C-alpha cells in the first residue's frame, strides 16, 4: 500500500498536463505553457520530464530511465525508484521492453516502436533564448515564423570555428513550421528525431511542454554550403566494438590512457551478451561489476 | 507620380499631452526629408509613428508597396508591417547599440537581414557582408569582430550597412550623427550622402542639427510642440525662415 496517489501527482494535475501534451501533439514543435508543479527534486534534475511521465504512465506500463544514455547514473536511478515507489510500475533497463522511456540528453541507439513513448527532460525549451532575451519577442517570432536569427547563430559558429560548432541542442524545424530545441541531445541523435514513437518534451522550471508526433518531419537547420552533419567521436566502442553508436570518452589513468564506450549502456551490454568484444573489452559475464 | 510615402493627419497623444498632431506630407522616391525641432517637439514620436514602432491615434501612413501599391501601414496586419520593416524599410537609431546586436560579429549583424528574408548560403551571405563593410569604410579584416570592439563612428557605419544590405527603398534615421565628434560626423554624412544618391534612397531624417539637413535633405519640416510650423525646400527654409521659431532656430546656430 502506498500513501501516494498513482504516479505522485493528483488526478487534476495529470489532466492539466495531459491537455498540454495533447495540444503539443496537435501543434508539433509548439511550446505549450503549463502550470508546472513543485516536485520532490531540484529544478534541473528532470522535474519537467517527471511530470510528463507521471501524466502518461498507466499501471500496465514498463518504465525505463536513462541519463546521458546510461541506466545506472544517480539521476536515472533516483527517477526510476521514484516511480517504482509512487506508481508501482514495472521498470526495466531494456529499451525494447519499455513502454515509457524518460531520457536526459540522449535518444536510445535502437529504433523505437509505435507502442513506445520517449519523454525528454528539457532545461531551456526556447531555441532563440540566447539570441533574444525577451520572451514576448521570441513568442512573436515563433508566431510570425521569423527564424532568421537562428541562422545568425549558425553563421557565428562558422565564422568563428570554420564549421557549425553547435554539437548539442542543435535547432530543428518541425513539420516545416516551428523551430524547436530538441533538448541537449548530441546532434548525432538529430536524425533519429523522425521516429515511430511519440516524443514528449517537458521543461519544469520554464513551464513548457512540447511534442513531436510519430513520423513527423524534423529537419536540422543548416546552410546550403555547410550542410548539417551528425558527428561522433571517430572511434569504435572499446567494450562492444560498435562503430555506429554515440561514444563517451573515459579517462582511465594519469598517463593519458583513455577509452571510448557506448553512451547507451543497454545497447552496449546487449551487444556484449551477443558476443561482440571491443579493443579493450572482456567477454560479457553476468556477475561482472 | 505616386508618392513613396503619403502621410495624412497623423496624431499621437500621450494622455492629455500632444506627441505630434496634424502632420501631413508626401515623400517621393529619391527624396530626402528632414525633420528639425528642439527636444520634445515631437519629431521622434512622429518618426516612430511613420516607421510602425508606435501606433498613431489618428491618421494614415500609406506606403507604396511593391506588390499592391499604396497601403496604409497603420491598419496593415503585424506580419506584413514587420516584413516591410526588414525589407523595404530601414531604421537607423541614434545609438548604434539600439540597432545592433552587440554580441554578434559585424558580419553576422550585416547578414541578419539577409538571413531573415531567406538567404541560406553562408558564402554568399559573407561575401555580401564583406562588400557592405567595405562600402561603409570598415576594413574586411574586422568582419568577425564584435561591435563592442568598434569606435562609436564605426558602430554607426556598421548600423547603416546592416540596414541597407537588403536594398530598402525608405530609410528612417533618428539623429544619425548624434554623439559623434565633428570630423567623424563629416565622414558619416559624406558616406550617407553618397549612399542615398547611389541607391536612389528616400529618407526621413530626424535631427536637431541644421548642418545635417542642409547637407542631406531636399525638403525640411520644422516642428514645435507637436505641430509642424514650417515646411519647404531646405535652402529656402534655412535662408529665409518665416516662422518666428524657425528664425530663432536658425539664428541659434553657433558660428565658428
């Protein structure tokens, strides 16, 4: 017996959030304001994502949380425990088994299906924020589709670095209309934003929810002579040998030793279970730390 | 000949106080109109009403749009007015920092209007920006520097480049030489005069500096307390002022 209402939030709050989600799905990429609640965690730890997850979870769901692709970091573990306690839903680390996946800064490597929902934690939902500080003005720019300023940022990147140096939170245009911040996912993940699953974005502190419905066109902004390029470390995973996944770089000693490994832990361990071994990897064993 | 801008009985009130009232004039293509008057005479209010930055309480401002001829910009909807604001119109502020993005490089500042109307080729945008910096006498190696590193005169020239890059037909200028020292003023005026003639621009220049209008303006409008007290050709008004206030204004200019 739990003393919490199912999934922590009260039913009226969840209805309010669901209305915002439905509006967001109806207008892909549009930031819907919602009355964000105080959650039992600090802003910046995923209060927006948690509220969206709470509103979409049902008792039959299986829940997965990843933080930078990993299932076992503090943020992921605490949010997973939070819903284990307040909603008693099943949780999993396997991407394929989850029906709701809450993520911070990554999209899982494997393709998601139509029966899955991906919930993003968003720190700053407004892609124009660092160029135009006024919220009144940015809203007007969205409503009048005045997005020239977004390209000024990309122009500045090229003039300073010789290439578009924005590596994460790379701005996209959704269904030919709204320019959207895909949350701080690496631009490697941008092409995956066109997917079969429903994608919901929650920004708790900024009180905004937005969404990308399944199979929606998502185009990364670029210049004709500097086309968009998804980038990753030019390496293979040292544990599982994958060459197609996004990699984390890990410093392993004081002598300049380092290794690269998949940021998506589930993807990596699944491959290792299947017998793939990378340059510094050892064959997978169930009880290895 | 159709006027480029037709202003009819514009009035703007701040509560009971008059901002400006009863202003009417026609501006023809290639013509430069000067508006002079002392501080608080309503010249900036008038300019902001004309440029769509303030909504006048009465009157009409009709602009000869490329597609549909004369249209009232006061009753026009906002997207159309903002579109005019970044294509056919340009607005040069007195303080360059009001008109520039100070945290964006000079090239980005000039390129912004191009990108706003759909330019998506980096090389072309940069070439155009460099070309315009050259035209306003800023050397090409400053293209990646931020305006914060520029002198006041350079910032003002950069602001002009940024505004003229899309080839506007009408330029609004609010004290373009304010706060600059005389030699820098002279260069800026020389530059402006060249650009206005070369591009066949129409311009409305608000200033309290009679030398500026003498040099740039074809026609002059003298304002006091929100009313237009005298209009006419620049030389005629300055050499033979009729209204008492204009006489005062002309005689107040310090002689060196």
